[in-house]
C-alpha cells in the first residue's frame, strides 16, 4: 500500500529544479518527486551492452515510424505508447 510522505524545508533551488523537471516531463510535482526517488534509490544496474541491446530493440520496433510534435504530446498525455 502506498505511503504518504511530507517533505519540509526543501531548499528553493531544489524545489525550482523539481518543478521545472515536472513541467518538462508533463508530470505533477508529486509524480516527479517519486520518479526522482525511484531513479536514485532503485537504480537499474544493467551493463552497457544490455543497455545497447535494449536501445536497438526499441529502435527496431520504431523502424519507419515518424511522429509529429502533436503525436508526441498526445503520447505524453496518455502515458506513452
């Protein structure tokens, strides 16, 4: 079950960067904080070759597809395809 966490005394510079990142990624401030915490606390330890394999597999699934800016914005709103 999810737990609620209240943060106090966040430095202005940290808050500003979190807010800017949330806006850039079209996430709420809460969701952006969760993503940041997950990224730091539960890192994906994969080798460079595994990362390359994943990138190549993703690229292969996208071969020949062209997305407009409006397509990309819609994917972001939907949580990505």
